[in-house]
């Protein structure tokens, strides 16, 4: 049998006095450390142009404390009277299960209507009561455009609820349409299972953390900005040196979570200090060559031209260490 890696880490700390820098990389979504591949850009910036807004709806950025404890939740409210006061996102995709999830909280209004459809009027609407977390399906008009659908609500504390909607497109559909509409009244007879209220110019809802993923359930939320793939490198040594993948290294499903680094993509932990302290620091990585014809980094710390750098690299399938 093998030796568990957690035991090796324990021995390194207790027996040898090392303070290792150990990262967990799990691009295959095999356990809870892995965030999803979020297909939405600007997942916390609903004022961004990537999220279409009707003219009579206003989004104000960073108006409330979000579920992660940061002041990044946006406020959406109806600023003038009119029809269709919502926020919209269209995503081109394939005929597999997708789950969209968005966090909502009352900002004076107690209802939000969340859509998931094909952009042509066929799909689903979920009404969420933000005062108590109750929900119901108010539209299910699918024809032959969807194969499956389900939804769930997660209460995450401090008045926040996460709406999860899972559906599988069918036929020739290649678009998923995401919308949400603030409201101060429950559904009675509005179009598309949605009530479009008159404005009071102030009250609305808070919204945060939109995610769309190719999955049959909602994964751990991951923030995005300009890029949709925002996988994170997690430092498990409590030193908070978390990092990110730059230029999205390719995930190799044949090797249970390995990443293919071509030289143009890399892993970045920014300017965080490695945990050297009074004892050595350790960076651990498994690497396998695929006959790379030019010099490529596998792991490096510092800049190559300085005396403080440490690096492990490849030249024509040969490994080199320096520093």
C-alpha cells in the first residue's frame, strides 16, 4: 500500500521542521476543493455590459455584503414604469445538462422571478419569495426544446438565497437564456410566469454570484471577470497563497486532474510570500514531459535572472533545476 500524502505532510512539519507550500489542483471537479468552470463572465458585475438590462431597470454596483462577506453585491431595482424590467444573459452551448445558480436577497422587494429558457419563449420560470425562501415553478412551457428540468433553493444565511436551475436542451437548440426580474408581488397572471410591477424608484433586490456550468447540479461558486474559466489553485497550508490559472491550461481527463502547460499558460500566485520564516519552504509538483522542444518552466519562484530564483524546467524532455 501507499503512504497517504497527508501523513507525509505531517511528518515534514513535525519531524523535519519544514513549512511546505502544498497546493491542491483538481480541474476535474472530483472533490469539494474544486470550483466549477463558470461559463458566465463578470459573475458579480451585473452593471457590466455583458449583462443586458431593460431601460427601466437600474443596477448599482457594490451595494451590500455578499454571501462571501465582501461588499460586492449589486442592487437591481425598477427605476421607471415599464414592461420587462429584467437582466438578461444569452449563452451559446450544447445539448448537455446545465445548471445556472444566482444569489438573491431582498432590498425592499420580496420577490424575484428567475428564467432559464432557449431565448425563444420556451423554458422555465421560478418565483422566489425572499422573505421566507419559498419557491414555486410559475412557467413550464417547453414543447420539444428541453429534455429535463429541476430546481432547488439554498438558504445561505443573512437573508441570502441561491436559486439553482438545471435543464438539458433538446432538438436544434444551442442557446440558454438567463433572466431575472425584481418584483414586489407574487405571480398571478403575468406573461412568462412573471409579474412586472410598477416602480417606486428605490426598492428592489440584491444580486450576486451568477454561475452557469455544464453540470447536473450547482457546484461551489467561482468568481469570474473577463474570462469564463476561473479555476483556482488552493494553498492547503493555511498561508493563503491561493493562485489562479493564466491563459487556462488544458485539463487532461486521462490523468485524473493533471494539467497540460504549453509554455503560454501558467499558474500564478501573484506576489504572495512563500512561507519560509525560520525554516525552509517546499514546493511540491509532479511533472511529466511530452517531448517539449524548447525551454519551459514547470515550477519557478522568483525571476530567472536573479540570485533568489528557484526553478524546475524542461528542455527536450530533460529536467533541469536551478537557483
